[in-house]
C-alpha cells in the first residue's frame, strides 16, 4: 500500500533528539536548549554589514538575505534553534496594508484602523503573498542541518495594537478605546488578524519549520478578565488551528505573569515567560506545559559573575516544569556584546538537564 505523505510532512526534517524540540514536547534533552528572541539582528556586526543599504521590509522579502541573517546567530553562538528572520508585520504588508518599519521606531501604519469601515476594508492574507518567506524556510531547512527552525507570527492583539495606534504605543489607549467602546468591530478586527496569522503560520509550516512561536508581546497590558473576553478566543483560533500540524507551539508575551494559564489554554505547548516571573512559579500556572525564558536581557550587560548566577538559577527553576527552553525574557537589546551571548550559551550548555 502506498503511504500517504502530505507535502508538509514530506518536507519537514525528523529531528527526534534536537534538544529544543525534546524540551518543547516535555521531555528531558541531553543538554539545556538555548536560543534568544531577536538573536538575529542588530547586536551582530555581520548583520549590520549585510543589511547596509537594504530596508528592513525589503530584507524580509529577500529569501537569500533572510536565510543568511537567520543563520548568522546559529553559526556564531551555537544556539539550539534558529528563528526565521522576519517581522510580525510582514503578513500585513504582504496582504496589502500600507505600512513601513522605520529604523529606531518600529512599524508605522499609513492609515490607522480605528472604525468598522476600516476593519471591513482590511485585507486577509493569502499564502501565495508570502511565497518569499516560504522560499526562505525551504532554503533554511537545508542549510540548518540538525538545528530546528522556529517560524513565528504576531498574535491578533499585538498586531491590532500596531494597526489601531498607527505605530508603537506605551499605553495602547486607542486600541483599548476600540476594544471597550465597539466590541463588535473589535472582534471583527481580531478575527481578521487571527486568519492572517494562521495563514502565515500555515505557509511556514508547509515549507518546513519545526516549531512556531506566537508573539503576543503587548498582551500584558490587559487584565486577565479583558484578555479572556477580548483576546483569548482569537489567539485560540490561531494556536488550536495548528494542532493538526503536530509541531510545538510557543506562546509568548511580556508582563504576562497574570495571563500565563490563559495563554496556555489558547493551545500552547510551551509558554514564554519574561524576567518578572520565576520559572518555577510559571510552571505551576501551566501544569503539563513546557516553559521558555526568563533571563533579563539587561543581565547581559552586568558581567559574567552575575550572568552565571542568573543562568544557574533559571536552569534550576526550569527543572520544575514539564520542559524548559532557556531564553531571554524578551529580545536581545541592540547594544548587547555578541561575545557575552556566546559565553551565555556555552555556560547554559555546561549545566545538567537532570531533575
Ligand atoms: O528574533 C529574531 O531574531 C527574528 C527576527 C524578529 C524581528 N522582529 C526582526 C526585527 C522577530 C521575531 C520580530 C518580531 C517582532 N517585531 C515583535 C515581537 C517580538 C518582540 O520584540 O516583542 C514585535 C513587537 C515586532 C515589531 C517591531 N519590529 C518592533 C517593535 C521593531 C523595533 C524597532 C527598533 O528599531 O527597535 C521592529 C523592527 C525590527 N524587527 C528589527 C529587526 C531586526 C529592526 C529593524 C532594523 O534592523 O532596521
């Protein structure tokens, strides 16, 4: 009998002993798996050299450049996973939203989305619009050998915040005004963004990524009650919609200590934790899930003694979870010394994974 192999399954490498995937599935790997959010980017001189003269969004649609930037931190630091070089706004741009990534500022939207008419006019992503990203994933799965590749998308709330505010925001006041003031339009907006995130992640999975991370970076701005009412159903649509892919799903936000249980419920196998919540506390909030985090990105500026103490503490606290992936509590800061990152990886690898 001929075995039925889906195109996605045929393309994905089998990496049964990769420490990142073992820990993400709740097992004990043979070394502490380490990667860093924003490991590809401005902390690396080779990144700055390659990017010189190319705008961020242009880089994200250039498969050869995406491949090279994604590989740079893997080569330099020996991390246990690569994260696709892209941005959470890439699927919006691909779908036709007029938006740019302004150096030093972040995403800026030409016409902010603030009412029912604008929401109704918002396009949804079709997979072929991110063919360049899928091409990069296919190149990367060859180049990476045994190192897993993490795909990602922005979660509906965090994407909505950029679209409604028009750019980065401290207080998310316009976003919350729409959420509280016009819940029908709000839910229509988040439903649209959930479809786009799901389509973007499915395209990456079909091309061969080994895990996905849903970034709800700014969800911590909400109370648990509001998160459950206004956000959870939509993030659930994304994560639960990927259950059939059979690859680990990571769900991350900043300042989300009070939301960890709900973020797990959305359909996460691994819950990302910032530096505010110790991993043993986080583990109790998400029984059965693996945890990922929680080194303060600023600790990389504090010297090797502090770093060794913090890494040792985090690995010890992580042992109480079903699985632990070592990471920062948020992204690498641009001024971080790359050699400190390399030494942090080596030190985490020197520690035992035994419980
Ligand atoms: O982690 C990685 O190494 C992969 C690359 C990656 C980028 N953005 C590259 C990038 C990832 C995973 C992201 C996700 C992303 N983008 C998030 C979620 C993660 C988080 O930090 O909470 C968010 C909120 C964005 C939106 C965004 N894009 C912001 C806030 C900024 C920063 C503005 C700035 O300059 O500080 C960007 C731009 C961006 N995304 C850069 C990079 C390397 C800088 C652009 C440049 O190098 O010119």
